[in-house]
């Protein structure tokens, strides 16, 4: 049995509200309850967190609706080095909703901004450690999700219809020089999340069916064409995707909500695993609405964690907000606010989970 504790960074919004980043260090695989440590990050950020990324050197990149990190002026994005906050140049002129790390160590930020540093950058930009760079002409609308392909190309998903000078319906590929569409793209509402399984890209999105009802699906890009995973039921939304190997091979873990087949109008929380051929039960009972998934991997052991909230699709289902390990081990977050950003550490790092939001 290993010890397990939590450090938390409080991010001031107003006198009685907080945004927070929480760090769960030591051994997050233990079955003990989390304990919050409020000794770092104060006085924190001046607004809520929307995305975060743990860097290989254990620094944490945080983006959101804030312009102060501690007493440092920042532009909607900042870096925490374990001791102090730092600006990333002049930052951005609006919110970043997604962060990713390129194979060469450069940071990619994407969202709704149109300027990075002193340069125009339409919804996406690259930080090389000292300055910001646009990715061509960028995208013509908001980017909500990023992922890196095995060959190092960057995939951006969101609500845009053009990438650079190419028509690209809600999803596009950046090869380091130019933007390219992925076939005909994906229709319906904005791309919400993306994840790789067996080198194929899996994309979560919503659409309006022939009866005018909003449903969700997971689309798959194999490098040549699009297909759709068979639905485990009438999905109202898919909130998170994460590829994870629990010892029986990599599977795509998905969470969201099913549309009730009754006339009650109630949505039911849903979790399942796709093994490449069929949907399997999630393997654990997580009662609540999962909005985020992350993996903590210390190099010898990995676990999948979920941020679980009250089921706001069904307000009468009062499930306490908490962090849970996929085997059902509960982790209390000690917050009544929604977690909007969730990041785990990888091999070679001290095992930890960071959470962020408006608490």
C-alpha cells in the first residue's frame, strides 16, 4: 500500500469564489482518500481554468479566462514551475480550450483567440519556449480538441469549416507546413473530443437525427475514409474519450449519456469500452455524469481516473462530485464546483492528478 496526498493551487476569481488547480502527488494508485494541500499556487489565477497540460519537466501549463497568475500579468495562459507563475510571452487575446505537446516539445494552444504574442494566430498557435508562432492561417472558428498522430502530424477539431485555405469541416490536419482536410470531415455539431486507438482517430460529436432529436456518435478516421462505431444505444452525448490498457490490451473508454427509452425525458449516465470490435461493459460502477478522463502512469503501473459530477442532465440524480479510479476507488475532490480541466502525469514523473475549474 502506498501513500497518497493532494496539493491544490487556489485561483482567485472573487472574494467568495475560487478557480482551482489541484495536484494529487505521491502515489495516486493507493486506496486511501485524497488530502488537499493548499500550500502552492497562491494567490492563484484571476479567473476559471479551461485546460491544462503537465509538461515532461513537471511544469504545468494552464489556460482559461484569466489575466493574472499570482502577481504576474498573463494573457489567458500561464506556466506553474512548482514554485512560481510565469507568463508565456504576451500570451493570447482570448481563451484556449485545448493544449497539446508536439514531439519536439513545442506547446500547441487552441481555442477562440485570434492573436498569440504580437502576431495574428487564428484559433491555434505554437509556443517554442520563448515566442509564439501561428500555424499557417489557422482555423476560421473555435477549436475544442487536439491530438497528435503517430507520424507527428497535429489534428485539430472544433466548429470550423476552413483550415488555412482548405475546406475542412470541423476537423483538419497540420503537417508542419500546411493544413489538410480529413476527407469530407464530420457533420453535425462541433467535435468535442478525439483519441487514437490502433492508429485510427476516434472523434466524439453530436448531430441532429431525421426526427430532429440531438444524438451523439463516435466517428473513425482510418487515414483514408470515415466510418461510425456501432452505437451502444441512443446516445445523447459523448463527454470524454481515452485510450487505456487495463492489462487486456488497449481499449477506447468512452463516457456520456444515453437517451431514456421511456417518456420521462431523463438521460442516463453511460460508460463503456470499445475493444476494436464491440462495446464491452466499463468494468466498474461509476454512478454519475463523467466529464473528464485522465491517465496516471508512473512507468510501472497505470490507472484511469474519471471526474464525476452530479448528473446535470437529470438534476434529481444527486451524485456527489468526486474523482474516481476506474476500478471504483473513490477520491473526494472536496469541491461543489464542476471540474473543467483534468490532467495526469506520465512515466518518469511523480504520480499526480491536476484538476481545474471554478472552485
